[in-house]
C-alpha cells in the first residue's frame, strides 16, 4: 500500500474518530460539567449567604461584649435602677443596633430587666410572649440554663415557627473582667425580610427563609433526611435541579443542634442552557467544516508533503550507499520536512567533525569543572565567615536585650513595691516612700534617654 493511500485512510479515520470523540465529550463530559459548574456556583453562593448570616451573628456577639463587660451593667444586675435604663436601654438603642430584645438576669437566672422593640410599629413593648417562651424556663421568669451556664450565639425560632431570631448571651462582668460573673445578658435580633433583602442584594442571589415545618412542603422525605443525615447537618447544602432552576437548601440549627429553619437560594439554569446551545451549534459547524477540510487536506498532503518525503528518502539513500558525508539532502522550505532535511544536513556536518570536537570538548569540560570546584570552595568559605558574623551579632543583640530588660525591671519593681508601701503607710512614711518613687522615676527617665541615644 502506497504512502498516499495510507495517508488518505488515516486522515479519514482520524477525522471520523475525532468527530465521535467530540460528540461523546459534548454529551458525556461538557454538558455534565455545566451542571456541576452551576451547582458549584450555587454552593459557593450558599456558603457566602451562610457566612453573611454568621457574620451578622458574630457582629451581634461582639456588640453584646461591650455591654456585658461593663461596670454600669455589672452594678445594674445587682441593683436595678431606672437611671441605667433611661440612659442606655432606650428606643434609639434598639433602632440603631437593630435589636428586638435585651434581657438581663441575675446570678440565679431571674430576669431583672426585659426590653422589647417592634421595628414594624416602631415602639417599645413590655412583653413578647413567643420570644420569651424561647428564652425562659417553662412557667417562670428565669432564663433557661443553656443561656446562663455558657455563652451562646445561635439561631432560634418561635414555637409557631413564624419568625427566626439571632440570639446571643454573655455573662455579665466588670469592665476589667476580674470579678466573678454577676448574671447573664441576652440580645436578640430578628432575621426579617429586610435583612434577607439586604443580603440578597449584596450577594446578588435570590434568598428565602423557610421554617422547618414548611420544608416538608417543598422537599421529599429523602431530601429532608439528607439535611439531617450528616454529623454536621449545616456543613453541606442540599441542591435540587429542575428544568429551569437550581435550588439550594442550607439548614440552620440552634444551640442544641435542632433544626430551626432552612435558607433557600434559587438560581436559573442560564449556564446550562447557554452551554447546551453552544455545544449543539459547535458540533454541527464542526461536522460541516470537517467534511470540507478532509478533501482539502487530502489534496495538500498529496502534493506538498508526500512528494517531498519521497525526495528526502532518495537523498538519504544516496548518502548511505555512497558514504558521502559532503552530500546535502533537500532542505528548502520552512515546514517540518524542511527542518528534517536541515537537521540531516547538520548531522552530516557534525559527523565530519565529531572526533575533533569530542577531544576539544573534553578538555574544555575538565577545565570548567576545575574552575567550578574552586569557585564553590571560595563561596563556601565566604558563607561560613558571614554566618559567623551573623551569629556574633545575634549573641550581642540577645545580651543587649537582656541588659536593658534587667535595667528597666529593677526600677519598675521598686516603684510597684513603694507604691504599695505608700498606700499602706502613714503620713511620715509616705513622704519617704514618695522620695524613693521619684528617685526611681528619675532613674527610668535617664535609662529611657540613654536607650534613645543609642
């Protein structure tokens, strides 16, 4: 079989196989990859929304720390006063901080203050029974032990599951946090439609919040079981797919690990639809172009490639038969065949001078190796000397820091001692102690000036 016929058959077979691979790739790899890409994007958006909700919860947790670790709050829990409430727990506090409720309880867990704010009606309320039912022990005005025994930052829903709240609790401490806890402070923020709309606009996704009882209306039992199956049910979102939309469901749990609500994200299947249309168009165009290209390539290969390969073969055969290293094969052109001819010609030249070049190269290599070894030895010595200098500098630095630390620690210790003696002594002793304190302060000033002049 001639080279021309073989080339034609190989070309036809290759193009046919390429088209089959292209179709298989389109239907079994690319289209599923668009589905995975949509799911990945939706999963990322879900994680971003959950992270945004957690950030809201963490910001509320940071906010309550400013209130719970405060001397005024510490004193109020022990002895509630109207002055504290009028100065701090006013409606503007609830509005500016988007708070729904603030509760303060004493060490026994008994609530000594409760304040509620209805942002819809823009007024303070004396009670919110549904919210209090989440926070109080049944039938009492005492907080549940879960809030008084440990700090909490969680999502809670009312018994009717008509509202979701972010709830944080912290022990009440003094400003320095040196005294034992005197009670518990709780702050509550409603996760309302306005906040969800803000998150949706910020994340540019469609976000909805479903109560746990509502989930059964949109998910089948297997899908609900998936949300609850993992050891950490909030770790992996559930993603469902319809013909036109992808839906993501992420479970929110309370501090006991019980489901409270589900965050739902909805995204249209634009990526899959556009990818499907693009692939279909691409496949059709590729098949048509492939048929045209096959005929053109057969002609070009026959006239421009195979004939030159035959001429190159004859030239190489002449060199082998005649053992004529001065003969040159055809190398005109700028393609691979011309490059092959040029390489063969270079090979013929290289063979002619092989022995002379080999001897010269070996001598050059030996000289270069000797020079390289000498340079390496010199650089090694230089590095060793530099390392020794650095080690000495490090020792000097450590000694200097130790000396300075000792010089500063002595007058500071004396100041602490004589301040304590001054507080305990009489008037006569205080004058003497004060003189010592002034002496130590002067010493510190001199030491500081000496260090600054270094």
